[in-house]
């Protein structure tokens, strides 16, 4: 068995855990323990969250699926005209 620990501000921890767990079957062989606590090092009295996952020793469990991001074009794309480009904020 292996252990994976996610810790930090509650929203960062939940995002990291959800990204890791995406596409994985969290069956009875996977143990998940959560612990929330007040952490005085964070501003505005934010809550720290720790998620401990104990899972089988399998390479499938060690991977985090890549997240889709917006494409970045370093060079102009020939089929797009400058007049068609709209910049939004």
C-alpha cells in the first residue's frame, strides 16, 4: 500500500485531490481520511485541510491526469485574419 497526502488551504487541497482522483475508481481498497483545522499562519482565519489517501501499489494511482488548458499560439495561425481576432478581458 502507498500513501498520498494533499494539504494546504482547503480550496487548493480539494482542487489537487479532485485533479488526482479524476478517472480513478475510489473503491473499498482505497482509504481516504480528511482532517480540517484552523491554521494561524493563513490570513483571514482560513481553514487548512489535509486529505490522506492510502491506495494500492499500482502506477495507475501515482499519476495525475493533465488538465485541459487554453491553447497558446507562439506564431500566427495562417487561417486567422487579424481583423477577426477579438481581445477579451
